[in-house]
């Protein structure tokens, strides 16, 4: 009889065909084409404070951030870009508003890319030829970043407000100016604080160009609200194959943005999953404190990099089935827990021993997976 694997179930490898976009290179990170979706964030420090900015970039890098953006509103910030770009462990994008001269400073400083907001840069269109020439010579891509809150006055007058059509028209108009000078090393974003408007804008933009797209719900809000809004919007678009880089904008420390972004990609199987805790919701059937168990197991396994699914279940209704289908699990009840490893019951332990037993068995599995070369990283499968 052929054995049936009862381990981690296969995750569907395809939600939709990936939108076919041209590929650009942001420093060491490929963006667009068949490259994996990358996670970005932005520093909150004054860029002119080189030490603080590099420290925050190091923290972002450790959290999994792949590309970082730094603000450049002053000459002091522009002067700091060279050192920051050279010492950062990940590609640095300079964020330019109001002053075209800082675009040239960022290119000269060795930044991996430059973000420009055409609605905020006076006489920007008059500088496109020079910017395109300088960026092309240095191999530096340009992100055209349109924001609902800073839309060009002419488009606001035309549409009445920042509609999807207004956002897209702004972005494509600026892209066309670069195209006139044979510059197409471009990435585009059309951000709005309303997920519905944002999703419709990106859908429209995806139909009208082949540039890689950077997804963002701008000013998404505090951590909880912003996480929900970003997950809803990104999920809708990424499930349709739209999106090449993402930034979760939260009123929270930047590393939190990265954690949420990574979790969104893992949930959509656009990045190989790492530790995943499957646990019961609130339910009157639970015979143990599932909240406490799940929190303790999560804390004990924090930082685990291998793709391990752990089920923490509190009753006999769904518990055995969920625990059996996970790599590791517990089905709890009557003051004890059955411990499952790869679908098989290996022992029954008292409730007081559940957490330490799960952590111990998880460590054994992780060591074996590492020995077998199963490590977290970019997905082995992607939406193509």
C-alpha cells in the first residue's frame, strides 16, 4: 500500500497569472518581470542624522526589509545621502519633494533609485530631460510616486477629487515625459488612503502600462487599522497578479511595517512561509486556555526561520484533524494534550507540559529541516 503523507498540506501555487511587467534593477534587488515581490519601508529619522538613519536601516534589514526609502527635504539631507547609500546593507531610495536639485544630488550620491512626486515639484516637467539623462547615465531608476494628497492642481480641477482616473493620468503623463527622452527605467505608484480607490487605480494603471508597480495605501493609519487596510488592498491586487513591490504605511515603527508586509506575502504564498501558528478562535468548546498556549508557543519559537506549521488546538472537534495536518500540533482536552508530529501521535502530556513539549519538538523538527536544506527565503513557486 502506498503511504500517504499527512504532513504540511500543499498550498496552491497560483492565484492568478502574474501581470507581465518590465524588469528594473534597484541596486541589488530586481523589481518586476519574474522577480519576487519585494518589501520596502521608509526611515523615520532625519536623514541628515547619518548615525540614527543607518541604525534604523540596520534594524529594518534585520526585520526582512529589502529596499529602504529615506526622505530628502533639505540640503543637509542631500549631503548625507552618499554616506548612507554606501554604508546601507540594502538599496536606498531617495524620496524627493519640492526641489528638483535634490534628484541630481541623489543620483550623484549613488542612491539605488529616486522617488519623485510630480504633484509636489514645481517646474518638474522642465527638468525631465536633464533628470532622464543623469539617471540613465548612472543606471538609476525613477519611481513616479503619485499621492492622492498631493495631486497636481490641474488634475484636481479636471476630476474634482483624487479619483482612480486622476491618479493614473498623473502617473502616465509623467512617464510619457520620460519616454520622450527614451527613459523607461521607471516604477510607478498611485497611492490613496481609501483601499477601494487605491485598488481601482492600480487595476486601471496595470491595464495601461507595463511598468513595475509599487503598492501602497498611503496614510493607512495606526497599526491595527493600517494593517487591515493594507492587507485588504494588497491581497486584492496581488491575488490578481498586480504588484511588484509593497510598502505597508503604518503610524508605527518601520520594522512593524516590514513584519506586516512579509506576513501578507507569506499568506498569499508569494514568499515561502516561515513559522505559522494555527490556533483556535474564541469558542465555548475549548477545554484549555488556547490564547495563553498560542501566545506562549509563539513567544518560544519567535525568530524561527524554517517553514514550520504548528497547530495549537483546544478541543476534540477540530483539534485532532488540524493537529494531524500540521508539521507539529497539539489537541488539548481533559487536562492533557496529544502531541502530533507529521500526522502521528507521539505522546500525551499533562496540560502543564504542552508548551515546553511543543517547543522542544519544534526545535527538533527545525534542526532536521535545516540539515535537509529546507530554509526560509524567496518562494520556490511564484505566480507566473
